[in-house]
C-alpha cells in the first residue's frame, strides 16, 4: 500500500457500506419512508375533514368570500385615491 502525503484528500464516494454514496442512499430511503408516513396521515386527515364538513359550511363559504372581497375593496379604495 502506498503512503499518502499529509495533504492528499480521499473521497469515499463509492457504494460500499461506510462510503458516502451508500450512507446517503440509506438516509434517502429513511427520509422517503418518513415522507410516505406523513403523506398518508395528511391524506387521511383531509378525507376525514371533508366528510366532517356539512352542506351548511360549504354553502356559507361563497357569501363569506364575497363579503371579504367587498370589504377589502371598500377599505383599499380610499387609500388608492390618496395616490392620484
């Protein structure tokens, strides 16, 4: 085995255990597993909340949004006139 100079760098980028590519592959697999668990939980929570909303809540959303937009326009309009 040859002797290395003190400033020589060695990059362990192989796929053997203990090298960076292998370690990164394990990390990536673990993160994918966590993401799958979290996505499944989110999908279930969204489905449950959709079922929990009644027709009244759904129908109230339109008028509420219209009121919010109207009040925003009425509140911003005087401020915009100041800049003319």
